[in-house]
C-alpha cells in the first residue's frame, strides 16, 4: 500500500443508466483519484520526473485524525491523497528516482521514505534469480557440447572402420582356415576333366595341360 483515496459509493459515469450516472465501490474508483492527481501535478510541473511526481503525492498526503505510528501503514500506506496540496505545497523536487527508491522507513508520519531492507531483499532476490538462470544456461551449454563431441567421435570412428576394410559389402578379410582352395582368376578356368591339384608334382612325360589323373592319389606306403 502506497497511497489511499476514496473508493466507496463513488459517483461515476454509466451510460447504461437513464441518468447517465451510478455509484461504484472498489480500488478502481480509488485509483482514478490518484491517477488524476498525478496528471495534474505533471501538467503544472512538466519538468519533474515520474519519481519526483510520486514524491509530491506522498509528501502532500495526510492521515487526518487516524492514529498511525509508523509509515508505510498497512491500511493507509503513506496517507490519503490530497490533490490541491500536491499542487500548491512547497515541496523540494527530491531525487529523480523518487523517495521510494532510496530512503529507509521513518517513524514520522510525514516521512515519505521506503524501506532500504526491502530494496536490499529485492536486489538479493534478483541477483539470485540471475545466478540461477546463468547456472542453468551453463549446464545446458556443457551438455550440448558433450553431445556434439560424442556424435563427431562416432562418425569419425565409423569412417575409419570403412576405410580399413571393416564389415560391410566388399569389405573385411575373408575367414582363414576354411579348407577351400583359392579360386583361379576370371578367364583362367582349369581343364574341364582335371581335378584340382593336391600339391603333388607332375610325373615325367605328362603334359601340364593334361595331368595324369592317377597323380592325384598318394603313393603306396613303402614305395
């Protein structure tokens, strides 16, 4: 609560009524008094900043006969708005940021200062939020870098395996010890009726093109 203004049974324009007026109650009606007073102060003192306009509204407010010991009061804030006093009282301009941005609360009913403790608490909360946001962004950035490195490593390893004859069509090393003799190259097929050589030399008198079929049999034992 900063300022108080009338807000009960306020006469207001109402085109839905035959008279054109009705009564309203609530903070919306009270806000109209405060905003109208701020507009009057700005019109008379156009060189004032927004904070200095607020300063005149607060310094010209009053508590009338209400027993207020400390401001801002929970019910009345810094007091009841007084439009005429806000325009005519001799009030220094004050800080450009206004009294609520720099001063501490006072026990005097005429004081328009706010609480430094509240400002410090708000500042600490804002710094904590910024720190938390920065930590979240840092963790997300580190995670993204780790994922990119892992993907690059997998791609590079896959390409290396392909170049080194890794598994796949046309790649790899044929299995060893299968027992099958090597196949001759294309265009060099063996003689149709000849059996594959078992490693025995061609007997004398035999042509290499027509091997002796008996030469495929091992010699008898003892010869």
